[in-house]
């Protein structure tokens, strides 16, 4: 009697649960040693599994593309593309990303809470230093000067991000706005990102920040900007991030660390580096723009003065 068809996992959570069941031999489905290794390897690199070709993935995890194809079929999918879609959809859907990271925190058994907190400070600081070093090594020669040229050439600039990286978008927008007259956050007016995108053209620039788990609106904003021919400057965490496709310039920045969300120290450093270099490029023009803004701040008494 033929075996009943396997019902493929509908999402990444179900795929992880099935993997655990297979490894513990509590599932009716069994896989060979190489297929089990392949499945575990894919789950360890969800971003790559979502967007790399089957040949690229095979090279990355040292498993043949034919093994990956057989794995997808054994799991009940119509082919490897269907298995890959599970990883792809997970990148833009709510997940257990934050709680998973918190679960991996090493809980301190010491009764000395002050000492434990100092240990955390040192650990996180060292992790951010490592991330900054990785970021510096990953920036290609000329990449920052290319980004500066994009800023200089743009008629207007919109900056966009959601969730955690929204704070970086507003930081970048504010600081760049001190030197450039047409800068704001995409959709800030309350009309939404699509309304703002519709007003942009090829002479403008969209700057996007995003890391896993990616916001669906951020991914879609990038895609539609590129369809309209709007240049995009992207800051992401992976060469295979869905934000990158069609980007005129992409900075790949590390986010590893003990923090229960994405570590962003390296992101702040690259932002400050680009904006500092942009100010240096503008020279006296930058000084004049800053002086005009300072005069307005003074006239409107923006800065608190205890003697007033």
C-alpha cells in the first residue's frame, strides 16, 4: 500500500518542529544522514536559505544541490523553490527572533549582581567593538565616497525604516537635514510610505535601513522605489537581504551580540562616518548651512537656557 503523501510544513516554525521530531525519531518521516545535515544547515542560515540559489547554498553548506532537491521532495514540497519560500516568507513575518535571542542569554548564577552587570557591560562593549571592526573591514574602497556623491546629487532625500531601525532613520534624517535642505523620513507626514514614494523620481534618493527580521513594508518600499527608477542607498545585515536587490549602494553591517535585538553600534559608526565625510566634502558650504540653522535655533530659542 503506498505511503500517504507527506504534508509539508507551512512555515518555519513547523519546519523546525518537524526537524526536532525527525532527529528524535518521533516522526513518521525519516531522512538520511546527509539530508538531516542539509536541513539543519539550512535552519542555521535562514537568510541565505531564503534568497541564495540552490547551487550557492550547496557550496555554502558543502552539500550537493541534488541532495537539497531530494530533501525538499522528501519533506513534501513540489521542489526546492517551495521549501525556499518558507524561509523567504519567514523573513518578513513576525517571528520568535527576539525571544530566541533572549533564550540564548547566559543567566548569571552569582549573587553579586553588581559584578554580573559589569560583566555584561564588558561583554556587550567587546561585541560592539568586534562588530565595528568587521564593518570597517567590509566597506569597499570608494563605497563611502560613492554614498556621498549620491547624497550630493539628490534633489530630495527620504529615509525609511521600521521598528528598531526607525530610530536610525530619524537620526540620519535629522543630522543630514542640517546639511541638506530636502531631507525627511518617508511617510512622516502621516500620509504613509506609498504616498511619499509616489512623489519621488529618479532625481531623488531613498535611504533604507533594515535587518532580519525584515519589515514587509520596508522590503516593498525598496522594491517599488527600484521599479520607479528611484536610486536606493541601503544599510542591511546580509548580502542576501531582500532590501538589497537593485540597490545602487549597499552597506552590509553586522548585528551579532548578546543584546536581545539587533546590535547596532556598527550602524551608528558608519552613519556618523558618512555624514562627517559629507560635511568635509561640502567644506565652507557645510559651515554656512550649519550657521544658518544655528541662527534660526537661537532666534526661536530652541536650546534651553537656564538664565532665560
